[in-house]
């Protein structure tokens, strides 16, 4: 039954990802979700991607190919074209798992005021072999100080909440999803579904793999935008702490990993809880 289900708009930004693009497109179109709008924003690929897109053209809501202002700009442009009440983006080397959109649609139908619905994401290598799963229950401190508990491929946003928070920051090259999530969850607790919704491909040509150091620096700068009170001090010293951590003997590093950063940050920042959450 599609009664009450929201229209979900998925935007795929892509540039020269023919190697994975067919899998990505099929994973969206084969969902069988009755209220799907699917838009592909190609940045002017020259590797055969257009042949793949054209093959699926009749089943797409819209597709565009040409120079753009980068990944965030392409996604924002796609979202401006969108008519869905729920918005998402799926990179052209990632994919949805079967039934993902129905689970998300039902979650928004049951909780129409939700700003973000997300699940876990499977990590796979270039050959599709699973190498782990990411995604954890939401906690503001963990998201801000430690790691991204909301994996982008499995995150879906209310159009109303997105309009209020603003679009992706087009000045960011790596951490635009992280910045957006920090804006979206400041007021509303996101809903986590207890299942994996998507897969993300870890491969040598991925942007965050090729430019890992730059990605870490940008993430640190985004954290500085939102940290307050003692949290701001923690973020300032994180690069030095991380460098010291990697210089420790392996056995000590493993002991600290077992302790878990979430517990450390929660305990350390507990006295300044109200000062630690940024004002809207």
C-alpha cells in the first residue's frame, strides 16, 4: 500500500564512475518504491557513464550532464529540482540494499515530523565483498567529537527540515554531509532504523581515499564550527591527541580503542552539557 507514503527524491551526483554506476542506478530503480523520484546529476563524464545513464533514461525522473560546481553544488541543484517530501543522495559508487526505501518511507509515514531517518551502511571493497558495517545510535557528542554515527548513504532528510537548515555548503569538498547533519540534528533527534539500508564502496580512486589527509583537516574545521564550551577545547586539541595516539605502542592503542571515545567524551563534557550544544 502506498497510501501515506511520502515521495522520496534520490539524487546521484556522478563524474567518471562508469565502473560502479550501473550498480548504483539499478539499486535505486529496483527498489519497487511506489513514490520514487530519481535524478542523476552528471558532471560531464567522459568514461562511458553517459551510455549507462541513457540506457536507464526512460526510468529516470530527470538527468543532467555538464560541468558543475562540484559534488555539493550538483546535489543542491538536484534537490532544487526535486518534488519529494524526503530527500537523499546516493553517490555513484554506492548502492541501496533491497527494501531500503520502503523502510524509510514507512518510518517517515509513522513519524511525519522526523527530520532525519537513517540506518547502517555496509562497507564493501571494489569487488563487492563486505568488509564491515558502520552506523551507530545517535548521540550528539559522539557525532561532534568522535565519529560520524550517521552514515551518509543511509541518511534521508525531511524536505521541511532541510529547507530550515539550509543546503549543503558548496565550499566543502569532503565533509558537506557532516556539516549538514550537524545542522539538522541540533533540534531534532534523528530516527535510526535497526538495519543496513545501503552499501558504500571503499576503493583506491575514491575521493576520501586519495585525499585522506585533506578530508581529515576539513572535518576538523567543520567540528570547530559547532563545538562550544569545553567541547571547543577538546576539538582544538584533537589533532595533537590523534598524533600522540598513533605514536603509542600498539597494545596501548588497542586498550584505548576498547575504552571507546564516546564514553570518554560523554564523561569529560558532562558538566557543560548545555554549553556544548550550539544555539540554533
